[in-house]
C-alpha cells in the first residue's frame, strides 16, 4: 500500500468515525457493500472518482480532503461546533442589546430636558454603534462574510448618522455620502486581499 492509499484510507476512516457511522451504515448510504467500505479503509482498494464525489458531498468536504494528510484535524480546527456557534451569536446579540439599552436610556433622559426635539439622534447613533459591535465580533470569531456585511452597514450608517447630526446644526452635507463609495470599495478589496493571503 503506497503513501497516498494510506492517507485516503485514514481520511475515510476518520470521517466515518467523526460522523459516528458504522461501515455498514456508510455502505447503505452509498449503495455499496460494507466489504467495499472495509477495503477502502484498510487501503486495499481505492473508491473510484464517482464514489469519492459522493463521499465529499456526504461529509461536506472537498475532494482534495481525501488526499491531504491529517485532514480531519485541520477540518475540525476551522469548523465551529453548532453549540459554540449558537453561543457566539448569542454574545453578539447580547452586546447589541446593551448598545440599544444605553441608547434608549439616553433618549429617555434627553426627552425630559429642553432639547427634547433632538433626543432622537441618540437612537440614530445606536445603529452604527450596533454595526461596530457586530464587526468586532465577526472579525474576532472569523465570520468572514458577516464581517464584510457589517463593515458595509457600519460605513453607510455612520455616514447617515453624521449627515443627520449635521442637519440638526443646519448644515446640509449630503455629499458626505461620496466618502462611502471609496470606503465600500476598500472594504471589498481588503476582504479579497485577506482571502488570497490565506
């Protein structure tokens, strides 16, 4: 058995055990005999390309996974368990709730004084503050697509908050939105650069 067959055999075994399936259960899912699965996992035979494609789809991995040494260890390192994912989303939403709790409290306090007509601006600033919190956690926990989306939301809501704040001071700075065009381009380009550096 050559080195490649050993790697494929080990990865097939690791993936099956990772899913908690027996050889018979996997064989049933593939419409093959458990003897075939056993041969693949011993390295006595290699599954053909069609079967490898079926296996890749079944396990949610790419084809190159099967010929990569210690592939499962790397896969598990980047795959967040569902309960951990739920915890992280919960923390993000809780942080956003804190931002809104502070903003609503400031709005209520502001409504009681003489400048009550302008108290609503606090609620406007809560939107980019919430986006900033989401950007922070998305980058920290490597939610790449979420980070890009929330960076874009942060960019445009921050510009809107500045525009509305200036409008209260009787300055119509509508052209501030022009800053958003290169800023949005920079967000997308930076995401592409980071993607190619991995």
